[in-house]
C-alpha cells in the first residue's frame, strides 16, 4: 500500500491562485467520492485551508492515482498550476510536518492542527478512511502533540498583534476585564485588536479622524465608535491604548498625559504606538504606571521568538523522522498481513 499526497500551497502559488482550488465543506462528500473512484484507491482525506489544498490517499496504483488526482484538482480550479506530490515516506513526513506547524507560513502555528483534525474527522465520518489513513492521521496527531510538548517551536509571539497581547498579559494578567481604545482604523490596528479579542477583551472603543471608518472597524470587532475630537473624554477609563493614525505630529505628549493620569488613581496604562511617524511622545514612559511600546520594540520581541522557533526546528525534524520510520515500518508489516477483514477496520477521530 502506498500513501500519497498531492496539492498546492502558499509556497507554490499566490493566494489568487490558491483560492481557485479551495474546497468548501459542502463539496467535501462529492469530492471524496470522486477521488475514491480512482482505480486502486479507496481511502482519501481532503485538507483545504487558506494556505493549502491537499489530497491524502492510500492506493495500490500510485502513478495512476497521482495523475488522476492532479487532473481533478486542475479541473476544479479551471487552470493549470504548479502542483506537488509526495509518495511514501515523503508523504508521511509531509503530513507530520504540516500537523506540527513546520510547513506553515508562520513557523510553529497551531491552528493548522485543528484544520487537519477537522479534515480527517469529515473524511472519517463519510466512510472515506480505513486502516491505513486512520493509522496515518492518528500518528500525525500524536507527532504534533509531541513536537509541541517537547520543543519550543510554538513558544513566544511571532507577530505584532501577538507581541502586544503577550506584553499586555504581563501587565494586567487576565485581559477579559480590560478596556481598550484604538486610535486609527487601519489594517494594523485591526490585526492588533483581533489579537486582543482572541484573549478575551470585549470592551473596545475605536476613534478615527474619519468617523465612518471608526464605525466600520467598531462593527467588525464588536466595539463602540467615538468621534476623534472626543477620544480624550473616555481616556480615564481605558487600560490599553493602541495608536496608529498616520498623523504628521504627536497626539499624546507627557504634558497632555500627566493630568489624565491623575484621574486614573494609579491604574496602569499600556500604550501601544504602531504609527510611523509615532503618535505618542517617548517621554510619557517616564510617568508612573505608564508602559509605552512602539512598533520597533514589538518587532524585536516577535523576531526573538521567531529565532527561538528556528533554532528548535532541527530538533523537531529529528522527532518527526523517528515517527516517520515507525509508521513506514508498520505500513510494510501491514502489507504483508493485509486481507479483506483488515481493510474495513476503523479508527476514531481525535
């Protein structure tokens, strides 16, 4: 039995090409049925995310299966694109790396493991997996867990938004009760706000020179819009301020902040200045209870985390290689002992 993988991902095609290959949940059953009609192939899993579309199959006709799967992919997209394919053991290694976050755009990210589990669960529920893919994907989940628990590959923030959240948690602990104000309604502010939302922040005020843009962002994140000339009126209740306005001059100086801090009764204030040029005067950091970070300091924190993850990559690869050898050994032994009763054995999605 051969384990094959074929597909397209962010390394081989830009997003405007990948989106043409994307598979919705409503299409999964029909697509799996079509793949399993390929001669010699009766097990299949389809993984479709924003960064990849991949078919994993077990087959006794590898060459035919690769050609037909790639035809299916290209026909779906209506275009030619650089598709890759892996055979045993590279296909096994590839899945283990994908599930562990080693093949992701952001090294060590964990969301892809949830996506792999969902893809397997859908295929399992539709009767599209049996002995070989059940064993493969169960192993992939164990490998991902081992990589996450025995290495530092997922540790530390690797984006500006994540770095912001990490620093805020060090100051405030649980962020669910924090009140956040956002000055500016651009993409950077939105990404950072969404990182805060992911950690339980629900009370957000958005203020922007153009009120309509503030209202638009506030609606996206479930916040409240405030006109720009009134933002200081709500300042005394704010715990975290994110500023990214693109203004040609500083908006918040030490002189302006000093009387505002007196109203706060020593409550700490976390200032995140993502603007270039900066919105907040650096001297405000001298005030008691004020913690100011600009985009350079946040990028430094994110870069340090990425460097740690890259150093861990070699150890992760060693762990994965051990599991690849174990699975390939099992696959060979299974080939010797295969008979019809084995072919219908079932696993359980994790």
